[in-house]
């Protein structure tokens, strides 16, 4: 597990954008969440409109590489130094997920919501293993070892995750496993898997960019060059992704881009973000 990713305090930005449609239609396109290590005040940033940003704070510094939106768009989940928290996108108080092992609280590297809204389960990766747990703290279960970068399928039957992730190439081997811990099988070489909203396709990052393949396995097709960290739009018609815009000695600055899921012209969304992180797109 990349330790530097697991211990960095991060900021999360959620972009609510119009994509050329009237302002009153924009909320139907949902939210995009992204983290950055650039913000030193240790909060999440959430867009209130296509051009504005507002902060949604977590109770403690965030340590997970990703914060994930529930599929109903109501809450974000992320791991902090004090445990895993569920934070409302709108009004409401943060809720701590109980029964996360104390030894894991500072080392939860990745989180992913199950389908079914903000009251269900989350997948967590800590100590290089994949676990699931209900947000009420019940039924902590270990599903697989040597795991990173997980995503839950929309029907809840399986979780895609990465093994043998190289810190040099950023690539590994993508597997899927049943939500019951059975039927482990290999899917593709790559990283950052993301199921489409209908569960029929899987997007992932490969050496040349972003690929899309059948979720059950098969031929992968390159749809976006020089992109990474894909996230599907709620209607499955678009892919959001990140792309570096400039790099220096201190790291890289990047932007969020959106393109048709079948490939085509990509357009940037929002500002340039230092050390731009994984994306989550929800309604």
C-alpha cells in the first residue's frame, strides 16, 4: 500500500456543474468529488454551483486516498485519523462508523459505497486487505488480501479491486470478487476500476489512458488517451477523469475532464488542482 497516500491530509472537492445545460437542469447531472493534498485546512470542498465552491469539513484530518459519494448523492464517506466518517453533502452532522478496528483507523487507504443509498455498507481497504462493513458498524468482514482501489458493482454482487499495484507504473491486476467473498476472478491489467451505473461495463486506467470493457470480462477498448481515475456519470453516458496539466519538483497539477463514455472530445471542469485524486460521481 502506498504509505504516502494513506497518511496525507487531503481536501475533497465536489463539483456541481452544468455542462452547457440551463442552470435549473444542472442538479440532475449530480456531483463529482475529488481530493487534493493542496488544502492545508484539512476540510472537504463541495461545489454549490457550477462555478462556486463551499467547504464540508470532516471531524479530523482525512487519510484515505478517496472520499466516495453514496449513489443517492446525500453523503460522503472517508477515513480520518480518528476513524471512518459519513458526512452529509447538505445539512446534518457527521456520523462515525462504529467498530472499525482501532489499529486500522489511521491506515484505511480506500473506501467505496455499496449500492442502495447512504444507509448501506462500505468497502474499506486497510492493512492491504479488502473488508466490508455496514455503516452502523455491524458485520465487519474480510474478503481478500493484497487489495487496493476497490469499487462496488451497482447491484452489490461483486467488488472490483486491484492487486500487485506498482508504485512505479501505477498499474496492477484488476480482480472481482463476490460480495460474499466467493468467485474471485481476474479481469484485466490496469488500475482504478469503476463499474458503470448499469453494471454492464468496467472502466479502468491503463498504460495509454482509460479503457472500457465488459464487466464480466472480455476485450478492453481504449476510449480516452492520457487520462486516469475514471468515474461514470449517473446516466452512464459520460466519464469524468483526471489529467495532469503541469508538473514540477513538488508534484503535478491536474484538472477534471469529462468526455463521452464511448470516446470523443473532452472538456475541463473546475480549476487546476494540485495532486489531484480519485473521483466519485453521483446523483
